[in-house]
């Protein structure tokens, strides 16, 4: 599982540009025994027992990472950009990036920062309108590099091992979930069950959970689980904001919601069963409510409603080039979900669907 994560975070895949991640996921799902399909929005669906006339369970994680898109190229050869997902401009100055061109190659660049010697008393390195420097002397040289308006910009791959089984990388959100999908599929393929099981690698979560909603409306699951990451506490964060800790196990959520009211009230019966499973198996876990959204937001309202549970792995420094997580939390999440699915049967799914 650790090797899968290392491979996945190296891939470039912003919202709407998940092709490289999707190809990897499709190949690895098929290698583990799943029947593979793709839909028009780019979701990769790996099915076990797809032909049974039985309830369906959908387990979903998203493939896209926060990214940027080239918006304007000025005459001096600097690139200006917009966010493709929620990226804080405060963390961008000095960050190395790759610009992926239409013909499929990456052009290295760096997001500019104001030189310290030229800063005013505020000491801010973040310019009002940040730019990307690819070393070009003018717009013509940018064109020669193959860069166009609309090209994808991602943080440069940078996976590294830290102390105590922790890792740092861009795109842990949510390539961690994609690695979990593959690992769990390998554990569950070939096991007897009387329900259909779908593993969905979803697109466009970072721009409104679009892909997962399409998949749910197509698959008509009776029950769904969403795997994602959650911000963990750091020295700058008050415990009232979050007391989720690295190394303390996956997080089981009651609610997430944004100011625009996008979010999820997770099905109590699914959440409670996840908690009971964790307690029975002595799997460390945490509980939270958090101001965000996940793919559950569009899954749980599909069709006539889908009871949905959320399992989230803590990581620090979210949506930055250097997210940090504990691999043990990921392993505990795998153990919990596999135990939940192994203990499940069609009758229990119907009971959870009609509490």
C-alpha cells in the first residue's frame, strides 16, 4: 500500500485532467480482479459481482488534486493563473510547479515571490497577482515550449519519508484514498458476498464533487462509503477548531458543511456501525464535525437518497505542496473498511437503508 501511494502522488491530475491517474487506477483495479468501466465524466469504476441481482455498495475516493490553470501569458513570458480547486495563494510563492501541455509533457516552473531586498516593511513575499516563471524571455518562447491558455499546473512531485512512519507529498488528498481503494480491492476480491461492490475512483471532487454524484446516479448504490483526508491539528490550530491528530486513527464523521450549505449529514446508522466495527476490532479511530465538503455531498442525495458513511485519514498542511500524513492511519482505515464490508450482507444493507 505504501508503494501504491508513492506512485500515485507522483502523477499529475487536477480536476478535469485526471487521465494519468485514471489509467493507473484502471490497470491496477483490473489486475486485482475487478471488472472495469469508465463513464463520460472520467470516473473509473471497478466492480466485484456486478451481475448479481442484489443490493450495491459504492466505496469512493477522488483522483483529482488541487491545481492551477494557465489564464494569461504576458509579453515578458510570465504566466498568470487561476485556482482549480481551493488553493491558498499565501502558500504559493517560491513553489516549484509543472505545467502540463496539450501534447503531454511537463514544463518546469516556479511561482514568483518578491525578493526580500525589495519587500516593504510588511515583509510579504506574496505579490498581489502571482505569476509563474518558466525561464522564458518572452511570450513567443512560452509558445515554443508548448504552453497554452488552459494548461494544467500542479505542484512538482516531492514524495519523501519522514520520521515515525510519516510521509510528506503533494496530492496526499486524495491519492491516499485511491491507494486504499486498490489495497482493499486486493483484500476483498475473491471473498464470498451476497451484494454488489463497486470501487469508484472519482473525478472533480475539488471543484464540487461532480464525478462521484454522476457515479452514484449511474450505479444506484444502496449504501456508500467515502474515503478522503481531513485537516489535522498543528501548533497554529485551536482544539475547538480541530483536535484530530496524526497517528490516532481514521476519523468517522457526523457532519460536514460549508457556508453555502454544501455538505453532508452522514447517515447515523452507517456511522454507528463503523464505530461499532472499530470498537469490536480494537481499531483506533477519531470522531469529528468539520466545515468542508466531500464526495458524500453529491452521493448521499443521488436518486432517492443513499445512506453514506465517511472515513477520513488525518493530514497536516492541507491543499499545499507539502501535506503530511501517518501511514499507520491509512492502514487502520483499510482494516476498518475491510472489516465493515466483510461483516456486511444483503439483509443488513437493507436494514441500514431502512432504519
